[in-house]
C-alpha cells in the first residue's frame, strides 16, 4: 500500500497559538489521502513562509525523507501551497517526481491527471511572466520619462 505525507504552508502566522488555517489544511490533506486509499505515514511538513520564497526548509526536509522512501505520495491542499509562481510549482513538483513521489492536490480537479495540472501550471507561468514583462516595461518607461525631465 502506498504511503502518503502532508505538506501545508501559510504565508503568515495568525494569532499566537494554533494556526487554524494550517490545522484545516492538514486535516483536509489527511482525509483526502485516506479517502484515496493510501496509508498515512504520520509525516506532516508545515511551514509559515511566503509562497514566493525559494528557500523552503519543510520542502527540503520532505525531499530528504522522500529520498529515504518514507512516503510515496505528497498530499497538498492546492498547488499554490507549494508556491505562488507557476515556475516554482513546476520546480517543486519535478523535484518530488525525480525521487518517485507523486504530488496530489485536494482541491484541484484532475489531481491524478498530470496533463491537467501541467496545463494549469503553464497558464499560471505565462500570466506571471506577462506581469513581470509589464513591470519591466513600466520601469523603463518611467526611467525614460525622468531622463527627459532632467
């Protein structure tokens, strides 16, 4: 039987004490993994960190444990728990797939259909890239305007 673990992330800590957003993510992930017929490995990786950050201690720990064969499936609430940028989502999913671990989302439809996930991730990546390019053009335009005023 395949074993699963849970990864949960929030960007900010709530009030001191229990982080209910995190607790709810973990609960939904455990329930989903069990409903899919997997065995829970008792491994939960939680972190309070920006979804834009590339340095992720809990992801790194999960990858180490994945390499040791402690689980076969990483259950997340949704792909934006891995990252807010499409390219980072793809990078994290690829890292787990390289060590033989499947990433499964509770929320996104087609979690067992990799094509659906990659199409959606590619759309997010294109949108992120377009926003980045607009920001570059805006900065260049402002700079040119300032230079004309001097």
